[in-house]
C-alpha cells in the first residue's frame, strides 16, 4: 500500500504504465530476434 504522502496521481500511473509497456515491447523484440536466430540457425 503506497504511503499517504505519495498518492497515485495520474502522472505516476502513466509513468508506471509506460514503463510496463516499454518492458513488454523490449521483451517482445528480444523474443522475435531469438525466433529469427533459431529459424535461420537450425537449417
């Protein structure tokens, strides 16, 4: 539970969403690169 001195403002929520979206995009890019490497390296 967040402390009362630091409420979840719109800016904080947006920053948290942006960070999780950025992390998801980075993970998806890494997965696609790995899939390409596996496909080209396996035959």
